[in-house]
C-alpha cells in the first residue's frame, strides 16, 4: 500500500516514476509510470537504478536471510518515515528488529556504512525545541536510531526532519526539505566514490 500511494502521488504531481517491483503487473497504470521487474537481491539490481534520482523503498520484512547480498555495494542505509507519536510507524520498528538487527549480528553486514534517518512531522520546527510543544528536539527523539548505528558500528549521519503542517500550508517547508534531502542523498552517494 505504501509503495502504491507514493507512486500515485509522484505521478499525479507530474514526476516520471520507475516502479521497481517483484510483480510489475500489480503496479498502478499511468502514462508517467514505468513498471520494471526486479528483486533487490538480483546481482544486477543496481543497474535498474541508473538515472534514478530517488528511491522509495516499501519492502516488507519478508524472509531476508542474506544480509551480505542485500547490503552489498551499499554505502548507506537511510530510514525514511513519517514521525508518528514521537517514533517511527510500527512496521519500521518490526523491520529493524527482524531484518536490520540480523544484518548487524555476528557477521555485521552494515559495519562502516552510513546510517541516516529522514522523517516528516506534522508540526512546525519550533514544536521540536526545548520549551516547544513537544519539549525535546528531533535529534533527542531519534536518539535510539543513533544508538542502533553505534551498536552496528555504522557512521551516524545527522538526521533530517521535514516539518510541515498539512493540510493548512507547509508547501514551502516541504520543498525546502525535499531539496535538502536530495542534497544529502547526493552527498552520501558521492562519499562512496
């Protein structure tokens, strides 16, 4: 559902979308959507990403047993999620518990890789300040992810929070956040070359 919603939203906003899926026939049909059959565990998966500006992953927890193959060639892992009740949605926590921490186990397939969190909030930035409505900074709320990076011997990257108040505005904040997100992702990619 998440992947379909993102594909529809991007296409409806005029973006060209390459939807990479196990079952491309299930991808929403639209003139701006190209469905490509692929699996993240395929040896040539990275070639499917050539020319792609951004990747939005909606993979389920599934049966991820080969952490080396899954993380091979990756310089970074980026969590992207809406910030609900001072945390990630429960499926992100489940994926972390069942998949990510298995990657960080005895063989530690993520050691030395960058780890960044990008989240969206439904509140203005000033709400996430000492003395603000939520009393703590976004960095303080995201401290468990920094601990996760530390435990996995990863390189913690300062998180990015995109603050907005929908539906009553937030367009400027969203555009600014998207630009900063693109710049930070490009910097992560450049650091791997």
